[in-house]
């Protein structure tokens, strides 16, 4: 039997062990979204940005609610689907290492992305790093599991209900029983640490990209480009006017722009098909 249990306790539960519609609705929305992302990752071996369930996926991601229990506010969901057990194991596999990493209070601060890009530019110019072609870099999902980030982003939003000012001294506990059983507990501090880890952005080693520039926004220092290797439109950001002037001649023409770019990692992972990239310089 596949099972998920949510246990709310503390100031977030009021009026004889009840909970607000807003809190419960937010929690359940993101819990279901995490299950959806895990299902896609198990089904296809990867998950990508903006991926959505197909009609036939709904039955495999359905959990049924039992009546709420006393003891704060406890609600559980069950299903006897073997497929769902694998999906819930994927959720556990994503949350567990993120929880452990988030326990470190000293999450490294590498500076802004623009500051990090200056370091990458210097490393290239001094020959410390020799960027490789994107097609030689493209990892497997198991090496850089973007699915972890997709699942944990939803768990972070679920745990975010106890980061609100009205939550006071509250906790939320998530018990997952699939192919393996695990319990995850968040208080405000643990939720904030988890959020810091999941939302952290950093630049990876520079790669050589080949792309067509479709749109260019000087004010927001961003561009939309068509990656010629993955055949996907992705977002590219850049540091300032100097980079803008280098990119501008390629706007709207068929000639590809070859450039050094650093993948923007989020929560330690990168979606190589649709992830954002930071412009370092022309190749």
C-alpha cells in the first residue's frame, strides 16, 4: 500500500485541531505537484522544465484521502498501485539528500551570478578552464538529477506554509511509505534552511554553446535563444552593456552565435535541455 501522511502541529492548527483552507490547499497542491514530477521522472527517466502529465498519467498519480485524524491536524492518503510505490520512492530519494545538505548552516556564498561570471571569464582567459562543447557535456539524468530539483521545489513550497508570519511556532511532518518509508519534519528554521539550499543558484563550468538569438532585453539583461544542440528555446542572462554589445549583432539572423556560457545550477542541479545559461563571452 502506497501511503502519504501530512501532520500539522502548533500555532498553524487552531479551533479544535482544525487548519485553514489556505494552508491545507497550498500544502496539498504542492504535494500533488511533487508526486507528478516524480512520476514523470520515473516514467521517462528524466523530467524537464514545464513538463505536464498526460491524461493517462492521472490514474497512476492518484491518492485517496482518509478522514482527518486528531493530534494537531493529520490527514493521510492511500493507493495500492505498485507504480505509485515507485513514484513515492523517487520522492524520498530526492528529499533525503537535500535535507542532509540543508542542515549545513554555512551554505557557501559564491557571490552574484555576475560576480561568478567574472571569475569564469578570468579562468578561461588564463587557460585554467578549457570549455567543452555542449554535446560532449550533456549528462545523463542520473549524473545530474534535475528531477531532484523539480520535486524539491514543490516540497519547499509545501514546507513554506510554516514560514509565514501567522504560522508562529508550528511544524509540518511528511511521512511517505512506498517502496521505502521515510519521515521528514520541518519547523521554521529547518524550512528556511531547506529553502536556502533549494533556491541557491550558482554557475557551473563554462561550455561552448551554439545558438540563434531570438530576443534580446537590455533592461533585464536577458535573451531568449534557440539552442542548436538540444533544439530548445532557453533563457540566457548576461552581466552588462559589454556583453549586450557582443550579443546584439546576432539578434534575428540565421548565423549561429558560438559562445562560452555557464549553466545556471539551481539547488545543485541543472536541466540540460531547458535550463538557463549565463553568457561569459564569444567563443
